[in-house]
C-alpha cells in the first residue's frame, strides 16, 4: 500500500530520461528523483506530458511508475500519470500504479475524441473504484478538447476526483474553483506562467514541469508565498522564474525542459523522435536567461 502522505506544495511533473540505446534510463531516473527530493520538492508526478507518456509503450509507462515509487521510497507522494485513450488501458495503468505504491493517479481524459461529461464521469468512477486511489484530474482543454465549468469540475469529486491539475490557462476559472469549490476539489496550478498567480490566489500547490530544471527556485517560491506569506519576496523570486517559464512555453515542452536540464549538466538522453532538442540561437537564449536568473 502507498504511504499516506499529504499532497500539496511543489509537485514536479517529471521528465523521463533515456539511455543511449533509447530505453528508459533507470539509473538517471533514480538520480533525478533524488535530486528533486533533495531540493525540497513535495511530490513527484511521473507519466505526464512532460514525461512524454505518449511516446512510451504501456510497459515503459508502468516501468517508470515502478522506478519512481522505488526511488521516492515513501519520502514524498507519487502521483502516477495513468490516462489512456481507452477505458481498459486507463484501468490497467491505474491498477498497476496502485499495486506499485502510488499515492494518487493523474488522469487526463481520452484526448483524440473527447468524451462528454457523462462519459467522463463514468470513466473516472470506474478508474477510482477499480484502483482504490484518489484521482488528480488533468484539466487541459487545449489537448483534451474537453472544457468544463468550475462547478462541473468540482462535481467530479462525486466520482473519485480529489485534486485537479489546472492547465487551462483560465485564471478566472481557477479563482472560482479556489474561492467557491475548494471544499470539494483541491486545485493545483498547472500552467507555468500562472504559477505565481495560482499560489498567491490560494492554490495548494503546483504541478510544474519547470521544476525539473529549477527545483530550488520552485521551492523558494512556494515557501515565500505559501509558508512565509511574504508576497514581496515571492515577487522577487518570480521575477527570476517567469522569463524561464515564458521561454519553456514557446517550444515543445519536454524538449525545452530537457534542454534546460542539459545546460545545467544533468543528462536526459534527449527526447524521442520525431521530436528533437532545442538548438542554436534558441538554446543560447535559454542559457542567457538561466544565467541572468542565477540558475547557472
């Protein structure tokens, strides 16, 4: 059984490192999980968009979850990305994650042809009932094609959804969730350039891909806003972070994050074809941003 750990704070949307032969690099993954935890990150979210889950086989996805749970060793919660295009696939991944020791599931709805609300609720209920784990609903309308109102999102609590990663980019909707529905569902910011706003508005944390690259600054931002309640200090930290987030959102996200990690000297193995790492002047631009921000 997974340890009972509070899910809040900075949850890193984890990359998946690859070895020279293209397979999942177990040693690099273990090292990176420990790097994140040593930096103070509060939770690990493998198998999401930043983790290139659509480029992994079903076996690789499950291997990544097993390796991350083992590396985390109960120190922080692991929220396993288990969304799939099929109901059976989503259930298989969810049941496996539960057996592996995940604390919760991050579920993105089928994203080629979006289900309607009734179909989505039935799917989430089946995933929750079968796995026995709480769900963090991955709200990303630009990819899933499914846009729900704040009330409809909160109503997902009736079918096993306890948390939500909000990658809608809709700050007013996130505000409504935080102010009117937080007794039913716990929203996390999931949109990089809205992280400061989300935390300042009262989100219980952020599911954040940039944290792979800037774990120290990510945790400092959380501490300033959510722990010390020092908005001015948070603004100063955010001024260093925001140019990085803006740059990351301008490129293919996993490749952008991994490019930044490589600039820090952290091997990633690159991204899977047909995607490629960021090179040339664009990479040089990130180098300069990281230097100005004090990361390099």
